[in-house]
């Protein structure tokens, strides 16, 4: 059982999603033995990799967050639709979150040092948390700042069944050059995968690296996020648009506001998008517990 909060980088867990394709807030779904959620596995892996402060970003009224925060001594941060730049006025009340970049901004204001970001409904594996933790503990001040993304092989992230969307990384000498969102990815009959990119149909090899939204940031990212969100509000359809974290990172790279190191996640990833994914995830977790990789009871 891991209860202490050691000094170390912080972890921001994005848990404000509505889970529309899943049919509800999947981040609170009990999928592991003894009722553990994927969020519990994330925090367990982070703590044993040396992370300290844990911040759970949720929407107001998400009472299911409270037991998880209590058992891990985590802080709850609310991503509020009315948390807007000064002088911004909405014509109608908006309940939908403003996107992952806004969620990270809500938490980053209270973090003085480096931190990692993960999705609450994804399993990243112990090796990924160890790699990101090592990066954050070793990172020194640079200009521009140096961030990182944990990357997985595409073939290790595509389950059987419905097509998936992935952010495919273009890597140059170990640095992230760009991200391309490829949608509807399915196995190709001749090997590899096919999907739709920004210019139409694309073929992507199985060994291509993809981002699953596990990032490592220095405190400099707060200013970048705030300016990006202010610009977004000035041009967005305020009824439906969202500002996504990969878009902000890609723009920061293009503007030379940051460099992003690509880290080898080196392990297993799985997550839940559709209701049918639940049984697959529960089976994978049961196998890891049976193999001794995780205790049956995490807390």
C-alpha cells in the first residue's frame, strides 16, 4: 500500500470528460480487482515512480471523484465553464468542458514546478511513469523550455473492433517535430494500418510512434496555455469548440516556444472508448495482477 506523498514532480489527471461514446463517465468505472478504476492504477504507478502531489481535474458536481481523492490524498481541481479570460461574455450557459488544454491550465496555476499530465481513462503502464518521472527530475531550465511526450508503437494501442483516433508523431533526432491526428485507424489487409489524416486516406506502419496524451511539462507551460486559450476564445465557436492540449503543444513547437523530447513509453497501453472495451480492460488488469505486476488491492 502506498500512502505517503513523497517530494517529486506533480501529476495532473484529466478526469473531467463526459464519456459520451462510452455512455457515461468511464473514468469512474470499476475495472480492476476490489473495484479499482484506471485512475487508481495511474496514481499507484505514479507514486511508486516518485511522483508527489496529485491533482484530479474534474467538473463541478462530480462526486465520484471524492473517494479516489481521499484514498490517495489527492487534490481536486474543478474545470469550470465560466473560467474565462477577463472581459469574455457567453451568450448562453455552456456545460461542456473547454478541452484538455483548458483542463491543464486550471491545474497548472497551482503547481510551482514540473508536472506530468495523463488521461484518467487510460492505462499507461509503470514503465511510462518511470520514464516521465526520470525526465522531470533531471530537467534543467533551458531556453526555450524542454517538455516531453511518452510515445507508444501504434500497433500496441489499436484494439480489435471499431476504428480509433491516434496522434501520430513525426520524430527528428529524438525530438517531436509535429503531430498528425489520424482518425478511424484499423488494421490494413496487407499489414500496418489505414486511417484518415489531414490530407485524406493514409497508411501508417505498426511501429509508428503515437501520443496517448501523456506529457511532461515545466512550469513555463502555464503562460503558453494561458495565451493559447485567450487566442482560442477570440476566434472559437463558443457553443461547441474545444482547445486540445496536442494543438497547443504543436503550436508551441512551431513558434519555437518549446522543444519536446519523445520518450519511449516502453510498456503496455490500453483504454476505454466504447462500452465493449470494458471487458477487455478488466481482463488485461486481471492478467497483470495474476502475474504479480500489481497487488490485488492498490490502497
